[in-house]
């Protein structure tokens, strides 16, 4: 039996941010990761966008941690030499009926304390992006794209510089809250181990519910319902025509099929939203169905009518842990600490999807605060 001060389950961006923050604060941190590398699932299967924070309800954790996390993230990347580009983003109204949506988004962003927002007429937006066709737009100057893997490597370096470590290929199988409040963890892999930890952060992403369900002594009635939603991306084979990210009006379950750019300026489209009607991440098929291309052409041509036939190709997909279901308002992040469940030294993170990557450093500070009480 190994005695450990703090265990973080999951080495995605949020888990690594938590681990680095806790280690920097003096904790002895061990990260348990089921895969053989950092950030292999949700953290590496996304748009790599630094979100500004204008979409979310003002009093939500998503808004709080996105706005705070974005500011922390840019400062972190400057300090650690992580590549990023503040491209800016245009959210566009494709029809007169959507202009009021853009006005609402602009007002929401101002309420959310988001800097660098401007409401543009269609003519103003199209002057900035000549290939764009729209009736109005919101410009978010603080939105950008970044090297998410480079960011996660910098977090791993920070963790290790402060004495922490990551155990790869070490899936958590079961755990138990002991009478003295510590948590016993059984981990599998080639070298199974048993640990007793004083503090535990469940940042297992798509598997966070499974980890919590396998924790003896934790009331399963406290777990939120959840399902999975897949998002596919298609690459664009043409020369890039946009300098900024282009987003349509938001859709149920996501932000709509948008044009995003990588650090080299190459364009890709996505993600769409495909509700999977399952909560089992082991069943997710990450192959991109080429038949979804027709819906991508239709979505993108709403604001880029000149998208040529044959210009897009299947690229990759990701999956989100959803705490809301089709037809319901988007759910907030869940940071379930001792104030929620009564177990000191334990934090479960549920439903950490977009903008989780942008929010990671701010979420990490909230986790550290929850564990300090």
C-alpha cells in the first residue's frame, strides 16, 4: 500500500492544470492516467480555440472560468513559450432573422466582462473578410488558436519541476472512501497498485462518472445524469480565404459548424453535434463518417457561398461529456467539492467540455481552493 498526499485522476489539460497548480502550492502530487500519454482524448480532439467567454450565462461557472481562464492562459503561454495566435473571431448572422441573435450575443458578452467585442454591420464584417457573406456580426478580438499539446507539455513540466509525477497506463479500477476520510485507490495496468491518498481530484473527463460510480462510500445519487455527443471535423483543401475564425449563430448542443484555423493558417470546419444516446465512452467510434460532408457544405455555405464542391475531406472527431440532453439548455460545469458531497479532500469534475481547455487554469485554482478547506 502506497501512501500519497494528492492523487489527480486523468492527465488531460484540466487534470494537468490541477496537478501543476497543486504541486506548485506544495502538495506531493501523483497523476494516474489510463492512456500511455497526456491528453489523448477530449484535450487533443477539439478546435484548439482560446474562447473569449461571451456565450455563457453570466452567473455560470462556464462564464467565470472561461473569462478568467482565458486571461490566465494567454499569460501562461507568454511565460512558457507556448505558441498561439490571437486571430480574432467573427460570429455571423446569415439572415436578417439572426441579427437579433448577434445583438443578444454582443450584449451577453458585455455582461460577461469580455474585452474586445464589437458589433458590426454586414458591410463592415465583409470588408474585413471579403469571402464572407453575412447580415451582421460580432467581432471577438480576444479569441485565438493555440498549440494545445505544447500547453499540456508545459503543465507536465511544471508538475514535474515541483516534484510531481505521472503514472501512465494506470487506469483506476475501484476506490473507497475510508473511515478516516482518506481514499483508497486500486489502479490496474501492467503493474497494478493500491494507493491511499489524503486528497483526490477526479478529472477523468469522459470517464469521470465511471470513476465516481466505482467509489465505495460515495452516494451515487449525487452524480449528474450525462450522455455523450460526438463532433466531427473536416479539413479544407483550398487555399485559406479567412484571416479570422468564422462562427455561425450557436446551435443546440454546440456553437455551430465553424471555420477554424491552425497555427499555420490552414482552415478546417467543425465540429457538428451528433448525440450518441450512450454514456459509455468505450463505445465511441472516432472515425469520421464521410456522409456527414453534405451537412457541412450546407452549413458553411450559409456564410461562405463560394465553398467549392470537393473542397472538404474527413479529418478527425472528438467527444464531449454532456450533462444536458437534446432539447435542454446547455448544462454548466460541475466542480463537486466537499461543500457539495461532504467528503473533505475530494473533488469530482463533471461535464468539463467546451470551454474546458480555455478554462483549465481557472478551474485548477477553484479545485485547489476546494481542497484547502
